[in-house]
C-alpha cells in the first residue's frame, strides 16, 4: 500500500470521532435552542394569562373581600388567553390545530383565594346522552385540614379561614385572630400563629401536589382518544416553587409531550406564576405635583399620604383620581 493510501485511511479513521463529536455538539446546541424556544413560549403564554387574571381579580377586590367571595375569580378568560398566546408562539391559527395543541396541556390550574381550580379533560354525557371528551373546570378544591380534635379548617392564602367546630357542631369564618377572640370557638389549633401558617402552607402544597399528580396521570386514560402518544406525569418541581404559590393567587400550567423537531425528543415544561396581589393593599391618597391622586400602597410611591381608603370609589368620591402603578 502506498503512503498516500495510508494517509487517506488515517484521515478517514481519524475523522469519524471528530464527525461524531461535531454531531453531538450540534445536537446539544439545537436541543438547547429548542428548549429555550419552548421556555420563552410557555413563559409568555403564562404571563399573558396572569395579566388577564390579575385584572379580573383586582376588580373584585376593589370592592372588598365580601364582594370577592360573592364574585370569585373567573378562570376561563385566563385559560383562553393562555391557549391563544401559546398557539401564537407556535404559529398555530386554525381552531382544529389549537385544539390539538391543548391536548398537550394535561392540567391548567389556578390557586384561587380559597381553593384550587383545575381545567382538565373529562369524559361526560351531553344533553343527548352521548359521551363527549372535552376540557372542563372541576369544582373548586378547598384547602382543607382536619386537626387532631376532628375540627375542619378550610384555609385561604392569608389568615382568613372557615372552620367547623366539632364540639359545637357549627361553622365559623373570619381571620385567625377574630376567631381566637370569639368566646364560642373552641379550636385550640388557631392559637399559635406560627403553627397555623406552617400547617396552612403545607396543606395548600399537599393539595396542589396530590390533585395535580392525579389529574396529570388521569390524562393518560384519554391519550388514545386524543391521538397523543406520550405518557404524562407530574415532573419534578423544586420545593421552593411549590411554596411560592401559597401566599398569592397563581397560575399553574403544564405543557408536556409536544413533539420536537429533534427525533425522539418531547418537550416538557411547567410554569408557576403569581398575580402578586396583596389582599390588604390599602389605597393611599394625597397631593402629587399639585394634583389630588390616589394609588395602591403596593405601588411603592414615595409620596406622602394624607388619606387612606378601602376602595377606589371612596377615594374618587373625595375628588382624587388614580395614579396607576404602571407610571412608577
């Protein structure tokens, strides 16, 4: 064999590892780019949904918590916004294609003030008695805890609670401090603030984990009917992500199993986003550059407040106009 042949053979043999290394590098690079694209799409869609939810909730809270209990959050506009935004990110426009995209969203959840709202696929019978598989909102799941004495405590994302006093056989509601001062209530669990909030947080997180895991797994029952070949399951989620949801109205969104342009690669992503609403957010009012203005305390404006109001209507009735947080 001539020297030239040896050189060619050497180059061929030596090139294979280099080509394989280059292939792995390009594959890893493409995978990272794909993952980043999916993460951006998911983040954008979830934030679009939370903005709708924030506006919805804020309107009710302006009239006080009692008004909010009568007219709680309407979750459907948030879900519709999420799906429309996600569809836009993936270039999906036709209703049929948007419906197919929704099949990769096993669960869309909202941590409401006093319970968990879940949007999932369910099989049910329509008015004609025919079986239908479609997305539905489940009844709100309360953040319930049963103490050692048999009392039922339904938590919220703040100190407001609804309790069933087993000794009296009656329901009571109010803040923890209000119920402690009520001579009729006999629930000792409410007395220690630190214990109360630790149990409250744990109860909310356990409620989320148990029901999300159950309904994501149940989605597998319908995958054949939905023409989806993917095994859905609750992904690993860091502890701090769970506990970030317990003090705020939040959206929990899962997007899993969507086929990638890469062979045998499926996209899986979740997003937890809070509205960052404060239920004790006071309305402050005062002079701002010679004008009578009111603003929410959470806006963080440095202006000196001369008055404090519980609603925008009260502030407006006194001649104040709103200074939006968006101006900050």
